[in-house]
C-alpha cells in the first residue's frame, strides 16, 4: 500500500456530533424528530441531500420550496460553523496526529476525501493540514458517497490507483464508496454498523503505518 485516504468527520475530527446537533436543532424547529439511529444514514452525505432525507423522513418534503430548503440548509450550516468555533487541536480523534506524523516519516502520502465544504477550515483548526498532499474539493464531484468518485479522485491526487491505497471511513456510504473502486477499507466504528469493511477499528491508535503498508 502506497497511500492513505481519510474521511474527515468522525475519522480525523470529532465533528460528526456537531453535524448531528445542528441537524437536530433544525429538524426540531420544523417538527421532525430525528435520533442517533436515523443520523447514521446522514453520515458522509452532502448538506443538501441530508436535508432532503430529513424532510422525507418527516413526510414534509412537499411542503417546502427550493428556496426555503436552501435557506434551511444554510441555517444548519451557520449553526454547525458556530459549533466549530470551539474546535482545537485536542479535537483530533485518538491516534490521528501520531498516525499522520508516522506516515510523513515513511513518505506515504495522505489525502482527505470528505463531502464537507468546511474540511480545509477544520484541518487548520486541528493543526494537521500540513500532513496532507491534497484535499478533494467536493465542488468538483458529480456524485456524492456512496459513489466511489471522491475516493478515485483522492487516489489520483497521490498519483495512485485506488487499489494501491487504504481508505478510512466511519460511514456506511463511505465504506461502500471505498469498496466500489477496489480500495482497501478500514471502518471506524463497529462491524455491525460498517458492512463490507476489510477491517474495523475503534480509532487510529489501533493501527500503525508500518503494518498497513505491508498489506
Ligand atoms: C460529511 C459529513 C456529513 C455532512 C457533509 C457535508 O460528509 O459526514 O454529515 O453533511 O460532510 O458537510 P458540510 O460541512 O459541507 O455541510
Ligand atoms: Mg465521516
């Protein structure tokens, strides 16, 4: 293996909880109850599509115009970005900094494959942006996860084929995207949540660069 591809929210940063808080607030305001089990299917999904899923779940999709849903998505993002204000290097998930520093020492490139438009901002806040050879811009994508496009682009940024890289994901949509292009998938979470992952770990402190490049 010659490179690593990382999802951001829930893999590098403890920010998946902030997405959930911001969506829950918005859903409450429009009278839709969402819980953490439902939230699992929003992980890895773009802002607009997440909102569509919430509205469909609450049977309210027909009640809002395009303009209204755009304003709702914008409002959720404002709340989310406010929550990010508190973010500091301590919000990097366990093992992240050590793993990235080790990859740098081994000269193994790392890239970020996140649907989030806030990815560069978050990497700066965590103080880990310098470790990445590239960040896929979600604006360049024609399809979101579970389509493999974002992972293929992440491998291209390292001049690698997908099967020469390892992808890390905490969302089922992400695992499906990684496997969809023949990349080795490491899931962060539980094997019940992450079907099809080649390996499941709790966090990055459980793996070393040394062992993974031998795969
Ligand atoms: C990631 C998160 C999703 C989020 C998406 C878009 O994939 O897992 O929960 O909806 O990014 O994030 P953004 O910050 O652009 O709204
Ligand atoms: Mg994620």
